């Protein structure tokens, strides 16, 4: 079916812009052709359900190709090398657009957010700005923006070399955190208690930048307190806090070992976290889509750790939907193809607060107690039959080399479960994952 070029999902009629450069807020037709940047695993299925007959074109880098699922349902898939310039990305997108008009663009991941914003601007599609992408994907720029807008006055300093880290730590005052400016998956995070920690911390953090879009390091003060993550979905600049998750963190590696959703918080603390995150989203000029924000509740108030232009990992959206009925994955997919999601999010939130859907969900991870090569995982089917258990699965594949807890992918397996109370959900998840056994073959020369 041919379409007029003025009919474009997520764009006001005639593609008019405000003085700030944003597309106007009016929504029109549901998309017939969606350009998706990066892989999104199962999420395109939700897009197809939200817009029957939808065509999805995907452009991604080779590094995220494994995250492109259901390829037989895609209209086209273009895989690019890491060194491909954004001008070539644009040429490819324009060629697609010329022959098969693109109605909407979305990136469900945190890879290539800058290119997503650039393509959207050039094609006249609704999306976050390049400035927003820079603020979110560079933690140094995020710190500067939040400081400038009065949301969070935590300082950050760029670090070049061990001497630079020592200087920054001395100026900030110990303890400090050193981490990649564009880090993901808890990789390369180091805590420094004194100058003696500088060489080890710098090496660890620098190694954590491997494969990232940005390889710079930053140092910032170490905030102590309880850690949470916040799932939001925004529409037209209105931010809905879908859930707050309580986190269990390994204090040496900062890798997450468990989550509980919704976090059992007093109303005043939940309100303080929600208010801080909403103000942060306003400061970063995020208007639509899902975000995942990590915060620390300190004695002095809420501190932002980082935020992402995506929903959370570690099955948090799945647990949130099962426990509360608020499904941000499906909502974001519907929004991406042109539907307004405000009413459905408000209704799901009302039902949860009324007690119609008021369970808790918890996930727990197992980590190895020694080095080796994983040769087998036993007990998954039995664990799945335990009370309240929803899913049990390995993280590491057979044949993987298991070593130190260096990041999220270094964990062995997980289980998540539902319960009527936070304690019941956590106990069920722990019992399930603790029932698993693992066969590890010794690596040549490795120590037990």
C-alpha cells in the first residue's frame, strides 16, 4: 500500500518542529515500517503484535548481531563493521527510506545511541536528541549536566593514566570509584580506599573498557548506602515510575547478585527516589521510551549512579510485569510503533496499587567458588518445579572459562520466583538456584 510522505508515525503532520528542535507532541498513524537500531532479542515480537503487518528493518554492528532474534520475521537486516562511519549509516538508512518509507525509529539497547539520534534527526523521525544520547552514554557529561541543573552535585573527573587517577582521587578525597565512562554490565568498576589502590584499580578499570563504545575512565566519590534501580517509561515528557528494584551487590566486584521487585520501601523513601529520577530525566531532556536508572539512598539523600536509554536487564522487566502487571517491554514496543501508552500504564499502576496485582519477585545468581571450564549444569528441571519458581537458566555456556567475578556475564546461573512477601520471593529464588550443581574442569595450571 502506498502512503503519503506527510503521514509519518511519531511525527506531527507536516513534520513541524519546535524552536528547541523537538518534534511536536501530536501522534498520528501507527507505523507500517520501523527502523530498529541494534539487537533487541524478543522485543520485536511485541512490535509486530502492536502493529499487524509491520515491517521492521534492522541496522546493527557485528558485535550485537547475536541479539537480533526472529530474523525470519524481519523485512531486512544490515550488519555493519565497528569502524563504519555515521555518514555511511545515514547513507544506508536514506537508501532504505527512499525505497520503503521509514515511519519510526527505535533503539531498545544502549549501543549506538548517538547514531540513532543522528539518523532520526536527518530522517525527521521522533527520537531523543544527539545531546541527550551524549549525556546518557558518557558518565562524565551526565555528571556535569546533573550538577549544572541542580539534580545531583556529585563530581566526576576524567582520568588518563595511573598518575591521573592518583591526582583525581586526591582531589575528590578517598574513598573513590574508578570506572569506564561508557561502562555496562558492572565491568571495570574499582573502589580505591587509599593511594596504594591506584595501580590495581587503574588496570582493572582500563581492562573493563574492552569492546565499549567509549574507552575513557572517570573517577568520582564513593557513595555509601542502599542500592536500587528504577524502571521508568516516559511519554511526551511525562515520566511514569513503573517499579523500584532493591539490589544485592557483591562489594568487591560491584556485580549484581540479586534483585527484589518492587522494593519494600517506606512511602517517603520511594517518593524521594521517584522524584530524583524524574528530575534527572527532565534534566537530560528524555521525553519518551524506557529508562533504567541506578541510585544509592545515602544518609544525605538520593544519589544518581547512572542511567540508560533502555529497560533494565537481569529479567527485571519480566519480574516487574509478573509481580505488578506493569509491562514496560510491551508498552515501549507499542509506543515505538505509534500508540500512546499513557492510559495503559496509568491503569496498570492503579490495579497494582489497589492490590489486584501485588506479588513480589526476586532473582538470585550463583557464582563459581573456583576457576575452571564449565562442562555441565545439573538440576535445572527440578529447580523449575519448586514452589513459586518462574525461570531457572544458566548464564555461562558449557565450555566457558569460569574465573573471577569480573562482570555480569561471569555469573554461573540464576533463578527467579514469585512470592506473597519479599521474604518468600527471595527464599524461593535462593532455594532454586542453590539446588543447582556445576561440573568445572580444571584449567591447566589453575588453582582451586
